[in-house]
C-alpha cells in the first residue's frame, strides 16, 4: 500500500499568552483519555500531517467558519455571517478562552472527578503548541486536587515539554510511524526528538503511558510494531495501549471542504488487533485496547 502524505499546514508553535488558549471543544464524561471520568480539552493547532487524523478541525491554529448544510434555510441573500445566521448553519470552529474561564468550565465536573478518580486531559491538535498556557492551567488544577493528563506526540523541544509534563499525573504519549524517514515525510514528525523526549520523561520519573495507533498501511505492520516494542522494552515500559483505526472523523472532512485520504481504508478486524495484542503480550506487555 502506498503511503499517502497529508497536506502541509504551516503550524509553527503558537506563542499564545499564558492566560489565553485557543480551543475547539470541551468533551465531558470521557472514559478513554486517562483514568476515571474525564473532561477533555481539545486545543486548536497541530504541526503534524497524519493522514488518519480524526480531528481535522484541530489542524489549523486559526478560527475557521463552516456551514452545516443540514441546518441551512437557504436564505436569500445569504449573509454568510455566524452572528446573523438565523438557523446556526454558519458556525465558528475554535474560540479563545481565558485561564480563569476554562477553570470555571472544567470545575463544573469536579464531583465526577472525585467520585471516579478522574480529572482533566488536554488533547488536540497538539497541546505542546500552546504549552505556556497548558502548563499554567494544569498547575492551577493540581492545586485544586484535580488529576491531570495530556495527550501528545512529544515532538517539541524538551524545554517546552518538561515544564508541562511536571504538572501531569500522566502523559499519554503516542508513538506512530517508527521509521525516521517515513515519520518525517508522511507525518512531519521529528522521530529522533520524539524518542529522546520519551526517554527523558522516563528517566525523570514522569508517569508515561505509551500508545500506538493501529493504522493500515502506516503503523499496522509487524516491522513497525516490533520497533515500538523494542523501544519501549529498552526503557523498561511494561504497558502499551493500542488504538485501532476508525472512520469516525470522515464527516468532519466534508464539513471543512477537505478530502479524507483514508476513505477506502478498512478498519482493522478482530484478528488483526488480536495478533498485535498477542505480539505485545508475548514481549511482556500489559495491553489495553483504547485508552
């Protein structure tokens, strides 16, 4: 299968103020992004070009305007204005929010955090693009006794990652294509830096949960899995989360006027997933599907 390269998006690290972030969603009652019941904050902007990305609305750091045809009343003339649209067909994807406002939003769920051992997970996009805000925000949550986590590909200078990781009870760390050239050319990821950051987090005592997406044609092959297992064993990891590919993100691409490169790719069947699980378990790993 030929590897497809996603569109390049100019997403240098977003230098947001430490008291303001750009997000595109707050998802409550999540059970798949860390322990317990969690509230997940999705940050806008990502420097990577994963063809299978399920959150294409996260890629651009800019606030985007879209039209949902199912809501459109076909007004004439159409003002194409979010504030003036009578049906809500036009809407913004992305908004800026202050640290104080975001704290108020997530602390509405504090009772669920405390009853379930859950907390707040920062996702994206790539949260490292807004690391100053994220660091300050998680520092505040920990002061309030909230369990904190981030989801990241780990591709940033360690000087940017480390302050944020220190405020995390858990770092959900995604390993993807483990071939350096393919990681660069297909995903726009600096694999050497990712692996160095993974090692440094491990050496400095951060709780890291490694995760491996199972993507047909990209990561779902024995060579890639074997390299991942070797890397993790060398760092004395004993746990691995596997994330099977799905098609849930397809409608979002149409909404954004983008093509879905994975449209014809079948999701992994039970036998394929079981084979990867057995491979990892035989190497001594406790394996979780999803998470």
